[in-house]
C-alpha cells in the first residue's frame, strides 16, 4: 500500500490522504494477500474507490465480492 505523506486540502474543512494498492489478480496473485490488502485499505478509509479498466462483468463482480 502506497500512502501519500502529506494530506491534500480539498476544502476549508476537509483534507484527504491518498492510498494506492496493487490491483486484484496481480502478477504474483494470492487470494490471501489480496484479502489482507483490501481489508486494511477499507478499514483505513472513509471512502473506497474501485477502478476497473473494462466493462463490469461477472469476473468484476466476483472481485468486488472479495472487497465486500
């Protein structure tokens, strides 16, 4: 997990800290590693964005079930 060290000011009363993780099913894919990374990301976050390159299909829904 990459975490930016300096908060970004979004508005007068809101600052954001950005985190970036490797994608699901990476080169050295392991369901246990993906589960740990996404669990930690969700626990640390107020909002979670899931980025997908292609159209949402059955495989995408299965990947999202891991995060849920």
